[in-house]
C-alpha cells in the first residue's frame, strides 16, 4: 500500500485504527496533511534536503516478512530487533531478563492505561515554541506521520534495577525494491533509580527510515544511550529522539550520524538536578548532507546540560549542527554548554554550526562555542617527516579529532572506528 | 652521505636558496649559522621534502640517490630526520602511539617486520630515562601541553628512537634552559658516530660547545658565504655576522 492510499484509508475507513485506539487520529492526520513533509523554510530543516521525501510516493510495508535480514544483524547479542519497523521476537536474541520488559504499545497501555497521557497524540507536544509566542508545528510533522503508521514497542526498565549488559536495539530496514517507508516507533521507560546502557543501531537498504523514539527517565534513573547509523545503501534516515528527565535523573546520549541522515533531538529537563550530556560525531561525504538538530530545554532549577559535537565533511558534502539551549523561567542556577568543532577535508566540503541560546531566567550559566578548520599542512608535514604516509597522517588526525567524543564509551568507540574506516575506504584524502 | 649541488629554490617568485653547494660526509658534524631570515630553516625543510618550494636548479643527493622527487615520508624512511624548531602539537594522539606508528611505517618501507611491542616499550624507557623524561611523557598526547623544553627533548627522544643516518637539528637549542640544553646536547653527542652525520642549525655557541662541530658554515641570502672550523664560531660570537655580510 502506498502512502497516499494509506492516508485516504485513514480518512474514510473508521475501522482502520481499531488496534490504535489511543491515537488522536484526526488531529495527527490533519497535522501531517496541513504541514506536510518539512522543508528548508523551517529553521530546523534548512540544512537537510527533503525534496526527495516529498516527491516519491512511498510504499508502506505490511509486515516484517518482506524484509531480508543480513548476517551482521543476526550476530548481535542481547538484541531487540525491529524488522522494517516491526518488532521481531523470534529474531531478537534478547531474552526476558530480570528488570526489563518489552511490549507493544497496545499491550503496554492495557497494563498501564494512564500512560496514554504521555504518548505522542497532540502535534503541539514537540512543536517549537518561538520567542515570538508562535507555536510552530511545521518542523515536527514527521512525528505525526510516524505515529499514524506504526504500532511501536515499549521497552521498560523496572524501578531500582541496574542492567549490567548493554541492550542492543536494532533497526533493520531492508527493501529489495526502492521507495519503502519504514517507521520504527520506540518508547523507552526507565523507572525510578534504574540504570541501563542501550545501543541503537540502524541498517538501511533502499528505504526511508523515519524513526521516532520517546524516552521517559524517572527520578534518579540513569540512561546511557548511543545511536549509530551503520550501513546506508540508497537510503535516507530522519530520526527523532525525545527525552523527558525527572528529578536527579541523568541521560548520556552519544550519536554517530552520517550522510543522508538527520537527527532531531529534543531533551526536556523537567525537574531539579536533571542532567543531560550529549555528544556526537557527524560525518558526510560525496554531495550529501548529515544534519543534527539538538534542543535541550531547562524547565527546572539546578538542571545541567552539555553538548559536544565533532563534524567531519569530505568531498562536496555538508555537515551541520543546530544546537539550541532554552532556559525557561524558573530554571534558576541551571548550567548549559554547547561546543562544536568542524573539520573540513576538501575544498568543496562545508560545515554549519549554529549554537542558539534562549534564556528566559536570570542566575544561570550558559556558554557556547563553535570552531572550524582544515587539516593543518604543517602537522601533516611533521608526521610525514617521521615516516608516516600523507594519507595515513590525515586519517590519524581525523581519529584524533573524534577521539575526544568516541573514547568515552568503548562500545560506541568500537562502532565509530569501524564506521570511520568504511568512510575512508570511499573518501580519497590524498589530494 | 648528503651532497647539495648548485641548488636554487624559490617561493612565490622570490629566490630563497641561491646556487648552494654543501657536502655532508658520514661521521661529520656540520654547523650552519646565520642571521634571521638567511634561509637556514628553509634549507632544512627543503631537505626534508616540505611542499611549496620550487626547485629551479640543482640536486640533493642522499646516499647516491637524488631525493628531490621523493615524498617526505620516503626521505624519512631512507634515513633523514628533521628535528623541528617549532614541534607541532597533536591532541588526541599519544606520544608513544605516534612514535610506534612512525617507526613501523619506516620499517615497512624498508621491508622489515613490525616492532615487537615489548621491545619497543623497553627501548622507550631506556631512551627516555637517558633524556631525563618522566614516564608520563609517553602516554601524554604528542607535544600537547608540553613546555618548550619538553617539546625539544621530545624531538631528540624521537631521533634517538628512530636512529636516522642524517640528523638535521633546526634550532634545537632555542628556548631551552641551561640544564635542558646540556641534556639535549649530550643526547645528540652520544648518538653522533661514524655511522651517521649531523647538520646543526643554530644561532648560538653554547650548543656547539657541547657538540663540537667538524665544520662551520655561515649562511646568508640562501647560500654559504664563509666556511671554517670551530674557530669560526668563536669569531662570530665576538664580532657578530656583520663581519661577514
């Protein structure tokens, strides 16, 4: 079934959503139809081309069975596998562990009916509240599309449980033919005092993956989350990460983003002492874009956030980061920082960094900085004069550039090193 | 070992080396002295293979091979080592990792197998102790946050580890305190043997007091204007360059 046909069915068939009764269908479909796929007219999307997304009549997969899984995915330990957006319990190597529960949204709601209030039902939930007073829903139209398209899963960590082994959420999106639209929808709940490491990886082949993740971190819980975009064959990814933190909770988010991929990150520090550390590596090659929008909202006092980004642009590509810090009225003694460094490998490559501060409270500390540069020829000559080949010297310097971010978590570092190796297989650095 | 024949070099249309002839034979220590801007550091960069210079005429022969067509890494692998006047900082790469990569690159080029990690670390320990370097020196990022003296010591540390045939020391004594100068000079003097040669670029007598060069050349406007033995250093120290320019 194609997207247009699907949307028509939603509008005409009352039974179409009988299994998604929690959805405010009318509101969501109205939002998507009115706002459409975001364009560069929105500040949040101006660095990522979406014309292709609008022009193609995307096909919606009926089930995960259309999907061919590659061997790499099968080998991943302790995995929760989503095949073309559908949870595959047979293929997942994750087995029920003490303290972790995985359910469909529908099943989760049956056990926890109050959770419906937290679900994405209202297009204004993640809308941009402009300083002018405008509630701008345009940038988040893809969230409504995602909510309409998939059922989704809920991963819940029980209160006070410390999960020792890293959980791997695998989004395997494969299509033999082109133009398939995949919509993973993941809700993550870390209950009071729990601790967990989660690694989310993406494999994309011939598709547009429009991922949507909502995380709820309850008081004193601790979530370490890394998101790595792996293979990206003839595909596009638009991913959204939305996280709500309560008192004394902590989020450590790491992101590896690559060409034809956009990350849309929104973090809400809702209660005292909530803390978010976000760091990421953004790479791009050929003529493609790799884009991050990251907004952290300080809603309560004594909240802390830190953003560190490394951007690497090769050939004629573009990398970009829009890092927004908003400190709401009442968020006294909050502390926020943003820094980005861009390394440009070729003359035709470019990078864009926009730190943005919206501070509505006194007595807060906020800082930001952005730096751009090329590989220093004097350093390369120094390395060559010690016997290191020019191309090897440049690769070493790139690793040195990203090490500060990747080295802080081994599992993230290992993935990033593999991905950067692949990056250098196709990028010629010896010009 | 090294012979520079009728070398003329320009940068952006400006002549910087003019019909230079210089011979460095095995076992010799050659000092090059000259006023600021005379082209001494440029000469060291040209020998090491830095981009951006236009060779108008001449040859640089190293061990019977014209090296002008070789990349800097190939020159390094054939045994040329340049100790930099201003060593670069590379945050994110540990000193020991860098050195090991450099040594293995040279070994690979010369058809030798990679270094044994244990043997490498043991040698690092021995050499660094000889130069009075702290253990942390190896694990710190390359020259990152090093003092001026530490950077220069690190250049000599790399030299002693890489065991080059021709050592070009570009103002290795600048910015050093007396104790550091002594340590570095002793390291250089200790390495100097009948199997290698030294090209020492400096402004000052004090380094040469330790190293005792076999030949001294005064450099100006991209060429040698006066040659002599160690006595020439003493003349320079008392009368300055104006006596010769």
